[in-house]
């Protein structure tokens, strides 16, 4: 056999050996306000299972509508709670509109929400906990969608959609529904009275992907005992997405405590910093993002918009970090 033929055969054999490992990684792509940066309004992440299932977590305000070309196929939408910066009361008119510190959010998504508009366009399932599913079912039905696409995952239980197991876990945070989503005389009366709709408790999520990776998505939360007893002990999460913004959620010190002492994942993705976290793709000195990176005792991956990261079953980043 010629040497060139031998080399070609060896290369093919090596590719055949290595491809399955690469194919087993879960891909995580941030859909933030400005490409290559971590900005104040950034919430949205797309998780892609090795089987092709794509999950959008908290679309917020930086996904530029249902036609945003970065979305692609979306099978499942997760909404941690109903605040506008997670559910999407308004959004960018196009990717990279405005600046990192002052993003354009000129397009209203009321009264549907960005999450509902994306679900309608993509025929996605919306998986939520507490009393949130009836709200989504009603919005889908009112707009010609399938109300059965609003699915419940209640605390202590789970649902499996397209090969991904989804459970909800405690998140200590408010979860009032803005009356602007309700509209009409009822919405006006509620707004005038200064009250919000009751849709139950806010939630976090634990996802088990088809490659075995278990990921904890904190949502907006404080420190809870469940982060140890449920997220770590029961579900054994190896990857975490942790909110670090302070004021409304855990700050850098609290978030680092949750990661270091309670969840103890192999890797963590910082989220919800409510600040300009990076400049030129580098962590901004003196920022909350920098404080969290320094305080956490495991690798912290900063979600730069549009930059895909890949994680193996053990929660280790194997590409893009």
C-alpha cells in the first residue's frame, strides 16, 4: 500500500475515533446584545443537545424578535420567571442594535411577550413551573397556536422533551406578571392599583442532556439550601449558569458561595451581571464579573454573545472557552 494511502486511512480512522466524542458535547451559545461581549441585558442562552434538540433559556430583551437569524430551530423555551428582562417585554430591533451599555430595546413585545412570539413562530414547547403554564397556554391559543405547547414541570417532578429531561427547582425571587401582558380594563385596573398578576413562584431549572450532562440554570435567586440538597445531592449538576448581578439576585460573593460550597459544579457560566462585563471581549477590571471569576474555585466561562461553548458529560468545556 502506498504511503499516501496509508496516511489517508490513518486519518480516516482517527476521525472515526474522535468524532463521536465531539458529537457528544452540549453546545451553549449566548444570544446577547453585542457580538463578542457580555452586556447588562444579556440573559438568553441556546443549549443544543447532541441529538439536535435546541433549547432557548430566558429570551429576555437581546433576542431580536422571532426572526432573529441567530435563533435557528428552537424546540423548547424555558422561562424562569415573568419579569420583562427574562420573558421579553421589549427587544432589540436587530442584533447588535445600540451599544453594550445602552442597548436598543425599541420593539415592544406586549401583550404577548417575546417568549410567546418565538414559540408561535417556531412551534416551540414552553416549559415552565408553578402557575405559569396557563398564562402561556392562553397566549398561544389567542394567537392561533397550540395551547398544549405550554408544558408544566412542577417542583420535584420533571418532563422529558425530545430526549432532554427538564426539572424545576427553587429560585427565591418575585414573579409578578406585569398588567401590560393582561391588557384591557382588568390590566388597567391592576396597573392603577399597583398590583401584578399571581403566576406562582419563580423557578430555576435542572436539565439532563442525552450525553449525561446535568446543568443547573439558577434563574433569579438568592442562596437556598436546595442548591446543595437538590441541585448537588439529588441531581448532581456538573455545569451551572449562575446569576451574579446583585440587588435583584445573588451578587458575586453570594454566587461564588453557592458555587464553591453548595452546588460545586465542574464549570460555571456567569449570567445576569447587570453591567458591562467585558470590553473588547475581555473581563472589565473592577467589575462584578471579575469579582465572581476571582472568587469561584472552578472555571468561570463568561458568555460572550455569539461565541459557542461546548461541554462534555462531566461539565468540562471542551471547545470555545
